[in-house]
C-alpha cells in the first residue's frame, strides 16, 4: 500500500501525521507551506482542488477532510488502536468529538483567522472575528470540563486520535492571544500528548524541508 500525506506545520494536519507515526506506517510526507501559498499552486490543486491540508493519498485515491482521514488511518492500522473500532458506542463518541472539532472548533478559529472565507463584506469582519473568538473560548472551556475528572485522554484511559487533534486548538491559542493557563486540565493534556514519541516525530516532520508539489 502506498501512502502519501500532504500536511503543513502548525495546521490541523497534525493528528493525521501523529496517526501515521503511531501506527509505524511507511508513508511519504509532503510538507506544504501555507503562508507561501503552496496549497494554491496549479500542481497541488490538480491533486486536491479544494486546496487544503491534510490530504491523504492511498494507492492513488485521495481522501480529504480530517474526520475521513483519521477514520481511514485508524481502519488501515487497527492494531495501533487509534480509535475504539471494536465498540460501536465508544466509536460513535469518538466520531462525535472529531466531527465537533472539524465542524465547529476549526470553523470558529477560521472565523478569526480567515474571515474572508465567510463574507467579502469587510465591515462584517470585526463582528465575525469577535464571534469566532467567543466560540473558541467556549470550546476551550468544554474541553477543560471534559478533562477535569482527571482522565488522561479525551476518551478516558485510552489515547485516541482525538487527543492530538485537541492539541491543534491548544497550539492555536497563541494566535488568538488566549492564555491557556486558564485551562489547566487541557494544558496538562496538551503536555501529555506532546510527550508521546509519535507526536515528537510528527512535530519534527513539521520542521522538515518544504516539498514543492509537482516540482
Ligand atoms: N474541513 C477541513 C478543513 C481543512 C483546512 O481548512 N485546513 C487548513 C489548514 S488548518 C488549510 O488547508 N488552509 C489553507 C487555506 O485555507 O488556504 C478538515 O477538517 O480537514
């Protein structure tokens, strides 16, 4: 099986990278630099017309969208235990988290960082950004409450791909100028996630040389 992951440093592609590293997968990492517009080159758009990361390619078949990518990685490598595949209810709860992350938290952050995605009316941007920031704070509080019972991982005693996904939003707090000391359980969780060897390897991949797609 040939696997390629297109990713970018500091982005929501981190959990996919972590998943492949946790699984010990043999994959080709392709690092794009979003600030340089690598995601909008004709070469990348030919691979993935949405121009986003992450993108997983499995034997030539492209799979976009984090929820789909993470589910695919977990199913390709069931022995890595990346999602609770054996228990339909636990799995449903895991998907609930992944879907909330992708469809609500990521969108709230994008309201702040990319308001042009939502309206061309620049007069509306301050309100859009303010609403996004409020929604991010509410999401941080919800994650904090979930971890407040002392559980090591978001699903309980077992690590899952929801954990490195939550680290993405913890990292983004800096860009929102939010002091994460206000969320001690979430910050302890982020430190636990970072300490995993797979996450260390994924973070090292984020510093690897940029790859120009199609060059
Ligand atoms: N719904 C997508 C969102 C992917 C997404 O927006 N990724 C950002 C990076 S965090 C991106 O590619 N941004 C590039 C751009 O908007 O130009 C998912 O969950 O995978």
